[in-house]
C-alpha cells in the first residue's frame, strides 16, 4: 500500500510539473530582467564605439 501511494504521488507530480512552466519565481524574473538590462547596455556601448570610430576617421 505504501509503495502504491508513493507511485501515485510520483505520477501525479510528474503530470503537474509541465503545468508549472509559468514565468518562474521572483529570483528567475529578476535574473531575466538583469540579462535584458545587460544586453541593452551592451548594445549602447557598441553604438558608442561605432560613433567613436566614425568620428576618428
């Protein structure tokens, strides 16, 4: 009986896991926003570098 209940619990958990794929927890959302901010800063630095190269010609 104990094995059967553990098996059913494991099966139930495996079926519910794909449903939990939302936007993640708070730490994951903060990490995502930090990645976006770093990407935007990198783009700005690249544009600034291109402007400096054009001005130096």
